C-alpha cells in the first residue's frame, strides 16, 4: 500500500541507504535529508517553540527567559494591550473569519475602512489587501507582468518577489545587490521592451537600504515602472513611518508600493498601494486576491489599531533605530562584523552556516534568541545571525545580550 511504501521510505532515509529510484519524485527529499543529517549532526535547533506573545524579553516553552533579538514586531505591538483588545472586540462583533473571497462574501466594513485608512496613511489613491505579504507579491507581479515583459530585480530581493516574477512568465534580469551601474546596463540592454524595476527597500537579511532615489531616476530615464517592497520599512522609516521612499523623498516616483502586516503591524497580511486604476485592475485580476479568502476580522482590527499607534506614537520609530545603532556599535566594539545600515536589522556575519547554527544553540542556552541565517536566505559567506531591534527593548535587555555576545566572541569570531 502507499502507507507501507512511505514507511519504507522513511526507514531507508533513517538507515541512510540510497534506495530511491531515479524516477521517484521523492528522491530529492532523501538526498536533502541525508545532506542535512551530515551537516547538522547534533546541532539542529530550528523551529524553536514559543508559547507567549513576542516582546523584548520572553519566556520560552522550556520556561527559560531569553532576550529576543529575532522578532519582526519592530514597534513592540504584538503584545500591546490596545491591539489585543481591538482583536478581541472584532471577534465578538464579526466572528472568527469571513469564509470567502473579498470579491464575493469576504468584504466587511472594516476591510474597506482599513484600505481607506492605509491609502490615506501612505498618500496613495487606493490599496488592495491580500492574505500575506508573500501572496501580495505573487499576486501583484503575476497580474502586472507577463511573457515578453522584463522585470529588473536586485539580486538580494525577497523570495516572494522572485516567485512572483516566475509566476508571471516575464523575463527576469538580476542586477548585483545595490549596483545601480549594473542596473543601468541592464536597462540599456533591454531598451524598447515593457519593463518594471522591482526592489526591496530594506533588505530583509542584510538590513541594507536601497538607493530608491537613484533607482527612481533610472526608472524615469528608461521609461520603466517602479515597484517597491517596503515590508521592513513601513512603520519604522520615514518621517511618518511610510518607509524608505518617504525617507528619501521619492514617493511620487514609485508607481506601486507593497508591505506586510506581519512585522510592524504585528499581525498577518499584505497590501499593495498605488493609483486607483492599477489597484482596481489588481482587485479584478490578481489571482491571490480573488481566489483566496479575505483576512479575518480580528486581523483587520489588529492592523487598524496598530496603524493608529504608528500614527500617534512616532517616538517608537526613534527607539527602534536607537536600539539597532547602539547594538551594532557595541557588537563591532567587541570585534564582530556587524554593519549598521540605518535600519533595524543588524546582521552578525560569521561566514559559515554550520557555525551559525551551533552558535545559535549556545546563545539559546545562554539566554539570547537570534535568527541563524544561511543558504538559501543568504550566501554562505554572509551566514551568521540576523538580529533585529524593537521599540520595547530596554538598554538593560540589550546589555544582557551583549554580555553573551562578549563571552562567546572567542569561539565564534569570524
Ligand atoms: N517581502 C519581504 C521583503 C519580506 O521580508 C517578507 C517576509 N519575510 C515578505 C515580503 C512576506 O511577508 P509575509 O510575512 O507577510 O508573507
């Protein structure tokens, strides 16, 4: 039976035999398992279990407290009582979910309110919501671009942007990370074709910030459209928290901006904002918008409450960046390769993923949670820790974490 077949498959992998037919589509799983077992040995520690809201210092499932340097709840709102209460009230009023697409039965008054408030916040005509940021990128790029078109992408763009381009069938031209000279060459080479430049604004692993001003100038010069993923920047950067395009004063040159609710807004979901005609097109042609159920009311209420706090409490943004700058400076003083690029994400580059994973486990033991990162998220040479800072980290929490970094420096230095 199939069940016995699968049991045999698992047994063979455990026993490290090489039993799988070339024609078995599961062969790659067996190869992956074996390679991983060899590499990770006894150090596997991914999928750590949390059992509470994400904040600066939390107690994990093993009842041990750790300083959390690896959450994207940048403004510290995942545990904010106002946000929690808004979510609960929405469940009481609207129930648990919408059970349908926004196009049909899935649009509540609060979905429309959130779209309108976000459009107002971002200074855009209109907004379309999707169930995740990942899905937003798939939906927008696959609806906007098609075979024969050209999408120009920064090499370090988020996976969801790559997957969106692949789904669209457009040709993908990749320029070296932040290399506008290379982008200009690719624009020249593809002149005469329909083109869109797509870039992250804050790069999720490196914490680098795109030169949107330079990119926008090239887009204008070559007649290309510009799509910017502000997932990590919205709520954190720019005078009012609209992101890097606001920070660099180039919002008018960005045709479409997208973002996520899973970071500063402490919930789940994504949005794309732009002029009314384009957003209307996406709301009637975007697969991930039309063919997927809309966000549940508790999530919409969470985001509305978080957006209100983003607007009313600008001091949170300053705290996030102060914390990141402080940590990057202190880490570098210890001797770590920890560049600060002006955003809340500070990579601690160790240059070896296996070392990053084993060090991560030792840090967990010592009371500090960081994100270990390596291929495919970053190249092996950039493997290490991805640390990120939030508005509710207190200096004492950060100093506690620094003690651990200091103690472990001799055994994990690059
Ligand atoms: N874009 C970027 C730059 C991201 O970092 C992420 C999430 N890591 C996403 C999109 C996807 O967002 P979501 O978590 O909402 O799917």
